[in-house]
């Protein structure tokens, strides 16, 4: 390789490095304008569609990074559950595939909850205005799904304060409150927790005040029980069946406690 070739190669490398060090938003603006001038309509439209996200990263890189991290956690949380539901539909609740996926889901839930705890401990409970709706929801989902009542109880007051300040949804608080009570083997308040069998509703976990449940749900922004359960709710029938429901629930709680020993 000649001296001239080496110099040209070095100059090209320096130019590439300089371009890479430029803010991606500025590079995207330049690329959009270049494509427009060259008549490259398809590439212009693709680049132009990316500008809003790049602009957010440009003006607030910390919040953008946090939002992306939380959205990734939400996608992990929901993705494994969609896969599990489809596996249950195809092969039944008791197949080896479903058992494998449940084990994988538990590991994902533990990992997600650890990362969310670190985020909350460092940043508090980021609101929708800071990180967007999906990222905000990820905080709740990861705490809701971790099989650790101690962790859930620790962050319940943080969520309650976030709801009071408008940084989280009231239904987040309702679901986590009921999940904690269910994990303790207690009656729920808002009727959010159910037990399914074969992918179908088996029963609604016993409710502390079933006659008031719809008004309590309304106070926190939830739809009525009948709509929540797609019509599978009748208060009078629920009260008639409550002794049998409580018997099933006691068995469910006993199985869970035995499994954790």
C-alpha cells in the first residue's frame, strides 16, 4: 500500500468517525434533505418518519433511554404471556411445553421486577408525560406479575402516591392491591383477580364487599364487573355460589403455600 493510499484511507476513516460522532438527529435531518434534493422519495419518507423519535432522543436523551428500557421490559412481559396462552390453546394446560413456558415466564418476571425496582429506586415512578404510556404501564406490569409479595408490598405505597399525583393509573393500584391480597390468601377489594381452568373462567376470587364492588371499581376508573368479565357476572348467582367459591379458593391458597415451601 502506497503512502498516498494510506493517507486517503486514514482521511476516509476520520471522516466516517466525524460523521458517527454527530448527533443522529442532525444526521437524519441532513439525510432527509439530501434525499429530497435527489428525488429519493421512498428513503426520504422512511427517514422523515424516524425524526420524532430522534428528536426526543436529541432533546432529552435520559428520558428516551429510560422509555426504551421500560418498553422493552413491557414487551418481554407481554410476549411470553401471549406465547403461553397460545401454547395452552394448542396443547392444554398440563403439557410439557406449557410447563416449560411457565418456568421461562417466572424467570422473566423475576428479572423484569429486579430491573423495575432499580428504576423506581433511582427515578421514582416516572409518569406518562415523562416516558409515555407503554413505558409507564411497564412499571405496574412487572410488579404485578412477580411472584413475590414482599416486593409488591414494598412498592404498593409508591404506586399509591404515584396515582395520587397523576403519574400512574388508578386501575394499576386496584390490580396490584387485589393481587397482593390474593397472594396472602385474603379476599380482594376490586374484583380484578380470577382463577381460570382450561383457559376459561373458573371463579372470581372472593370479594370483600361484593355488593359494593362496582361502585368501588367506578371510584378508581374501572368498568363494571359484567363488562370486565364479558357478561359472566351476576351478583345474585355469585352470592349463591360463594360457599363453593371460598372452598375452591382455600384449596388454591393451600396449593400455592405448599409449592413455596
